[in-house]
C-alpha cells in the first residue's frame, strides 16, 4: 500500500472554504472600517463582486460529497453544527449583497450611478455616506463578521 500523499476532495474543499471564509472576514473588516466615514461606490461594487464570487465558491465546496461529515470531524466540537454555521455565514453574505444591490443609486433603467466626470476630465466616484450606512449596512457587516471565527 502506498503513502496517501493526496488529500480527499472533502479535505481540499474544507481547506479552501476555510481560507475563503478568512478572506471574506478580512475584506469585510476592511469595508467596515471604510464605512465608519463613507464608502466610495467603486469599493462597494468591488466588494459585492467579491462576495458574489465567494458565494459561488462556497456553494461548490458545499456540493463536494462528504464535506459536512469531514468538516464536523475537523472541528471536533459536537456542540457546533458546522453545516448550520456554514449556512448562517452564506446567508449573512447574501444579506450584505442584497443591501448594496437594493440601495445602490440607479437611474430609471437600473443603470448604476457611481461615477461622474469633472470639468477637467477626471472622474469622481460617488459615495455612500456614514448616515446611509449606519442604519442597516454596518450592522449587516458586523453580523457577517460574527459568523466567521
């Protein structure tokens, strides 16, 4: 019998999911910090694109056979339901995406309004103000961060 140098698909998916969760938490902390004053529209767009890609990846990881049992074994904490916590994290990510999509300024054709030309030809990005962000967005970011240890 040979040494098992390759890891299972479940092990690979678990590792990738953990790494992506850390990246989501780090990026969410960065956006939360920016949101204490204002959030430039281009930052919001980039962040939502990142989160949308993360959900796609998380769904792919979740579809790997045996991932739930493997993950639960890795955590080695019978009182923690990894599947439930994973679902809570993905739901929190979707809640942040939904807020930005629903609150981003748009014209009558749903085109995003996030940048304007200045007289000198440079561009200026619009921003969400702290007042716009405080009511719901910042709490959604905090809730997302809380789903990732």
